[in-house]
């Protein structure tokens, strides 16, 4: 249905703004994604928003018309409103002129088909939503199947994570599980678990990766717990030429993932 | 001098809090760095804070005693205060128990010795302080000489950038200049300028890099301007297997920088 919201006091706005709190967001099972480009990618991947918010009275891109038509046809709402209200919803000053409220779509570990992709990213206790979203974006780029979040991670469907994922939240599978569930699942099938470590002398370029390769990244502050690291089939290290002994978690994941991809795409 | 601050109304605190605003920070020529580890790395790199703030009345690490002794010997201040006040200064809830106020140390382009390092990172119009700090951290890891910031970038000495750099703000040279100054400087000596591009078919692993290699990264939203890209000696592309056509700026820089490093460290 197409309708209009003009006042800040509309109760729906409060509900949508609540999606920025993890607890309320999870309870609602909804999340926010912004911008025509990402919302079009979402549609291409099979996701339409329950509600589409748009700034009214302006020139409209053909892609937006197509998107709105699809939302209405699927029984969703198109809600016209003011730039101020959209900014309020997004929590950003220069908000996009269009945003969507989507059903979240976590995947159960058991529903993963590991043979579907040569690379899977696995992250333990990620705290930073920007890092998490960036990992999703990198996963898309290297052709990973998805991101498996181990133990207590920041919410992958938070506004910041979705924003950093640049649409990959719709193309990468997102699993949330405990280590105690992940490890038996992993060992019940094919799969090489690779972790970066300070306690190894194996250079990350000297190791031989095999698909499906599960790249395990530790928490930003502590790295991998020792007993998680000890379960890895391969422990490798990246060269660290300076004073620091580690990279940003999303950066380390990307450097590893591109090495694995490079090995896989090399003619053998 | 060692002294104590107990009240929130102390005018020095207002001054230090002002360092979180770019204009005030630049005018003061000071910046904030947090944590014993980073401050010890700073000292190793030759930087002592003008002022060291510490939570008083607690067990003290030997490294902290060494640091405080050095600060006092150099004529700096050690200021004891409460956890609440330190949290207020840092703007973070779980603040570090020690932080330092340092003189900023931008480097002039002319003072760069390009032969000093095989890799230099160059970034255009970076907007995100987290990305900028992460680039510094990556630069340290790959043995880069420093980060050259082109045109209008976010402040490298902001709290967020310094935090993301994890100490690399003290080990990497930081230059801020205009493109119109950078290009003539670059061309006046040895140096290969490498940019990532969507408009090339050269795989980033197929190109041959030579030192000193200047890796140029474009702004988060727009990428590199065409006329900047056209000045590159090499335009390369990374494989993008998914829906997206780009990586996060700090990730792209790291993937490129590790490829260059890997080529340089390979026995020829």
C-alpha cells in the first residue's frame, strides 16, 4: 500500500527507530538497509523490503520505480515522507532518499551447503559492526559462501554492519552459532580450517589451501582463543614487518581470503 | 611535574576534550593517544607526551613507571585523576587507565626520503578516520614508510584515527598535501605509482611492482578521479567474484600492499 507519513510523532517511526537497538531489532526480526543501489541488489538477490520509505516529491530513477512497483505487488508498503524524517530513521545526517525495512534472514548452520563455495569466512566474537560488515563485503568479493559468526558477535543486521557490507548482507549467508556446534558440524564433512597465528612459522603463502576452506578470524582485541586455534588444520602467519604484531581483523581476513582465492584461481 | 585533577570543571580538561574537534586540535597542535602499550611504542619511536593522564591509586605496571619517569625527566606533566575523568577525556565508556597528549607530527612532502622504504601508501580524500588509521596500521605491517594524504582527508591525528592505527601513527610518516604538489614531487625521483581501477584488465598479480612503490587508493565513495588514475604508471584490478565492484578502501589498500610486499620478498 502506498501512504504518507508527515509527522515525527507517528508511532511507526518510533518502531523503525527502535531497530537500531539490538534487542528490539531481534524481537522484530527486521532490519534497515539504505540506498537505491543496495536495495536493487537486494531485489536481484531475492529480497524485497516489507516497507520502503522514500522522500516524496522529487525526480525518480527508473530503478526506483521498478523497486516500488515490486514492493507494492508483493503486498509491501511504500511510505512517502520528508528528508528530515528519513534522516531521523537512518541516524545519519546526509541520509539516503530511500530506505527499506527487511525481514532478517539468518541461516542455520545445518542449512549451509559447504560445497556451494570454495571459501567460507568464520569470525569469533567480533565486536565492531564496521569490521563485520566489511568482512561480508570482502566475502562477496572473493566468492565466499558466507560468514559464520562464532559465539557472541555484534549484530550482523545492525545499521552499521549492513551499511559496511554494501549489499553483501543480501548475497552472503550469515550464520550465528556456538563453537561447540560449529566444530562438530565442520568435522562431519569436508573442510579445511585455517587460522592466523603468532605461534607458527608457516608463511601464509607457503601453505596449501583446499576447498572448502574455512578462514577463521579472532576477536579484535584478543585474537583467537588457544583451544580454538589448536583445532585449526593449518595455522599460518602473515609477514609483519613493523612494530605491530597484528592487522585489523577485517584486513587480516581479506589478506588471507585473497591468498586462498589466488591459489584457487592459479592454473594447476 | 606531577599533579592531580579531581574536578570535572578544571579548565585543562575542557582544553583536552576540545582536541576531539578538528579545528581546536589543529590549532593546539596536539593529539590524544591511549593505553600503555601504544604509549610505550610511541616512546620507543621517540615520542613522549606533553601530558600523561593516569588513574591514580592502583597497582602500576613497570612499563608505566618507566614511561612516567621519562615524561617527568623531559619536563612533561603527569596528571593523576579519576577513571570518570579519563573516560570523559577519551569519549569511550571503558577508557584506558592511561593516556597521553602528544604534539602532532605531520611530515612535509619534501622531508620524505622515498628510498627509505619499498612501499608508500597514498590515499585520496579519505573520509573515514577508522579507514585512515587502519591504513597506517597496515603500512606498519608491510614495512611502508608512511601514508601520504592527498587533498582533503579526515584528520589523521583524530582520536578515532589514532585508535585504529594501533600505534602506527608514531611509526609511519604522515604527509598531507595537494595532488598538484604530490605529482611533481613524485616525478622528480624514482617511484612507481600504482592505482586500482575498474577500467583495466591487468590482474594485480600479473603486474610487476618496483620499489619505491606508491600505492594510490581513492576516496571511499567515489574511488579515484579519472585524471588521477590516468597518471598512474600501473592500473591494476583485483578479482571481484561477487555482486560488488569494490572493496572497503582500507581492505583494498591492504590486499594491494601485501601483493607488492609478496613480490618484493620473493627470491628473484
